[in-house]
């Protein structure tokens, strides 16, 4: 019998190339929305090389002013809200929570020093970022409206 290799969805395998990561993130985020006063699509964020994950670096790479309002949040804490399954959830909400959990796992397995940055007031850009093996700032981005 021929042995076949099973690809683990959302996980980096020993044979995968790190340049496949943007495509993996795109697939994992497809169809996911960040719910606030508006629903915003979650999309990949592929930045440039960076030495560290910092407020200054995210502002520079997103072409925001160095004095733009920016708030750093805990990666796991933010994802907790997105992955927690409530008892009143229907099939669609459960599927979305499970998909967020798979996205979180993908990011945790492939990026180091994960952080969340919220940039702006009222209409806020949110970046969930870490450093890829090539020291490239990478992750996902979305928006939130908070009044």
C-alpha cells in the first residue's frame, strides 16, 4: 500500500515553507468577521522585516503617525472572546468560534512575540501580529467601531 501524508489544517508541518504562511493565514481567516458596532472582515497582514514587535514598529509599518493613539492588548485575551462558545450559540456561531480557534493556533504555531495593537479612536484598526521566522511582521488585521 502507498502511504499518504495528511496535511494538518492550520498547523505548520515540518515540510511546509514559511513563505506559505501568508496563504495559510488567508485561508484560515476567510469568512471571519470581527464584531463591534460594525462587522469587519479579518484579512492577512504581511509587513516588512522587523527586529521586534512594538508600538513604534506597527505604527511605522502601517504608515500611521508616531503620535497616533495606539493601545497594546493581550493576544490570548482578545482571542478568548472570539473563541469562547456561548450556550446560546447556533451552528453558525459555533463554526465561527471554532474557525477563530484554528486561526489562533496557526498564528501561535508560526509567529513569535504575538501582540494586538488597536490604532485610532472610534474607527480603530486592529492588528494581531508577531514575527515570522524570517523576522517579518505578520498576522491579521481588522477594524472596529467603538463609540
